[in-house]
């Protein structure tokens, strides 16, 4: 009889152990570690500030990709936020067709939001094609959200009127393609890069007459 009771006790203990293991496997009653909760819903770091990184001109996008890879490799997602490159839409003329692209309008600069310390400084500084920080003395300059937004949002302002990446010279012959003087040929008298306009001298009834036209409404005259 004693042996039978011992066997029943052993079986009960084994069954209880199996139930506990099954419960843990199914996740019943198992608390979620704080790290997993943070990974599921990362909080914004109150110590984040914006900094400007100097990069080789023309390699801004490569630097952004490299920084993102290094942040992931060093598990710095909680200390590095957004990484931005200031761009603006620019319309280029290729083989007679217009293409709109996002052009970097501040070559050599990458904006990084982070909680900077000495270790993170070294991680960023040693990123390929990074030459340093925008700084005063030994201290990198921190920018406000408003200062950064003023530069990054420039692309939103210019999207309505993209700039044409065309070069005109005074005296050059052009043909007007749109407007009241469409199909008129004339000589460039003045170039306004900021307004993206030309002053073109066209001949009307045998008299040279100046007219202002947009870069997008002219094309270089065939020689």
C-alpha cells in the first residue's frame, strides 16, 4: 500500500511539473521583461537634440545608410532618432524631356537627432565618409527643432515650383515654347537664377523687345 501511495505522489508531482512547463511555454502568467516592452513601443528620448554631421559632398545618402546600419549594429536605437538630408525637387532636362528629382541643397551636411555622449560621438565620427561635426571649439553645436524644421521643410515649399537645373548665358539664342511669344527666337539679355527667369530680346515688327520668361518656358535654340 505504501508503494502505491508513493507512486501516486510521484505521478502527481510529475503531472504538476508538466503543467507548469506547458503554462510557461504558452506564456500564461509569465511577465514580459521591461526590455521587450520597450522594444514593442519605444519611447521618445527626452535627451534627443539635433546635430549636423559633415560628410563628403555627394555621399550624403551613403552616410545616412551607414549611420543607420551602425545604429542597428551597436543597438543604439534608443539613443539615435531621425537622420535627415535636406533636399529640394529639381527639374532636369535630359534629351528634351523633363525629370523631377530630389536634389541635396546643402551638400556635405547630414542632420542627426540623438542623445549625444562621448561613446556615441566616436560611433558617428568613425562612420565612413564622415569628417566630423558642426561644432564650436570642442563641442558639437546642438540645434533646436525649429531651426532644423526651417531647413528640412524648405523642400515642402519648393515642391510647388521645382527649379530647373539649366544654365543660360547672356547673348545665348533661345526659343520661347509657351506664352504669348511662343515659337519666337531671341537672345538672352539677363539671367535671374533666384527667380528662375530670363529676360529675352525678341524681334517684334523689326524692333528688339525685352520679355521675361520662365526657365521652363524656353529651350536652347538649335544652331
